């Protein structure tokens, strides 16, 4: 699975990440930065007095590989 992870600095200096699971995976740096700037300007997300997404820091695609270790077998009930 591939996700777009956007990292911001909050108004109190803490790092916060917004993970988008179904984002377009062909976005260029300019598009991502402009979108992050617009999101930061909206001031929509506040927690305990801190603006969570105040300053854009980085955007990156992250791919997750799933490796199953155990799966319970389904059993058919006896009739």
C-alpha cells in the first residue's frame, strides 16, 4: 500500500503527520507544497490550543509491504 505522508510543524513546534492513503501517487513537489501551504493557511485543525498543521515541512510517499505470518483457517461447520 502506498500513502502520501505530509509532515507539518505545529504552532508550538511539535511535528505532526497527515497520512493520506488514497492520494494520487504522481504528484510533483510543487503541487504537494502548494497544497500543504493552502492547508496550513486554513487553520482547520487545532488541539489543546495548538494549530496542528501550521507550517509545512515535507511530503513523501511511503510504501508498506504486508507479509502475512499467520491466518486462521476457516472451517466449514459439520452438517
